[in-house]
C-alpha cells in the first residue's frame, strides 16, 4: 500500500507534472489509483471496466492538469473525471469482458497509462507539425501517412 501523500508533497508533484515531469505524475497515479478504481467500481460494478475508467481518467487528468487551479483539489477533481469516464462507459452499447478464468494465461495487450500518454503526445506533436505545412503539402502528408495511400494514388 502506498503511504498517503502530505498535501504539500501532492502540490509539489502536481506542479512538477504540470511542467511535464512524468515521474511526478506516475507518483500521483500510484497514490490515487485505488481511489479511482474503487470509485469507478462503485458506479460500474465491474472491475475490468472500473480499471478502464480509471486509466482513461488519469490520461484525461494528465492532459488537463493546466486547468487545475488549486492542486490541493486534485482528489475531488479526479473523482469528477472518473465519474465522467464511468458514465461514458455505461452509455456504450456493449462491454466485451472476458474473465481471467476464460483466458488462461493472458498477456495484457493494453498499454500502460504512461505509454498511452507518450503515444498521444507524439500524435499531438505530429499533428501540430502537419498543421505548419502548406495546404498542398499537408494534404499529401496526410494522405500518405495517415490515409495510407500510395504515392501513385496521391499523384
């Protein structure tokens, strides 16, 4: 069990995370992951879905840390995000869930929150770079790399 963070330490970690320190954010995630999963489980009544909601909430929180005006309010702010993610999941039409007993030895194909954040940051940077291109170049790059069109198709 992770020892509880003092409020001053939490504020420091959030300030560092706002500046892009992923290690600081991973400490925040470790501290609040049980709260997030537990709260999501109380809404969803399904542990795998609760883990999914919590993971999505931490990713959303990371990308919106700049909006958090009072770092000491992080726990309540995170709960709101967990609620939103849980609500999003409950509105999905189907929830494909496989129990561990059915899977035998299962190697998780899901990425960690850190790798998802890194991938989304890279996607964001690439999109920003594409936006800086001239319209024609932007169209060609988008068709080739994102639309997976061949060079002859594009020409």
